[in-house]
């Protein structure tokens, strides 16, 4: 699993972006990708683990878990 920081949350739309600690592009994630907690529990700057998944729209984070 990769490790990153919640860079931005768009609460009214239910998605956000994660910045990987290894560098690279920011990854989109949807509220349905959050595990072991809820989207509402996340705040910008939180450290999370996640899995990268390639979709037709690019990379996105799945199985997002707060650390």
C-alpha cells in the first residue's frame, strides 16, 4: 500500500485528492473508497494509506485508510 497526505477535500461533492509521499501526481478519490472510517472523518493534512488503481480517467486511490 502507498502512503500519502490528504491534499484537498471537496466535501459538498464527496471527493478529494491525495498527495503521495513518494512524489508523483495527486490522486483522486471518491468517498466510497474510504475504509475503516468515513469520508467525514478525514481532514486535509491527514496521513492515509491507499491502493492506486488505473481507470479510463487516469489513476485514482482506492481502499483509502486513515493511519
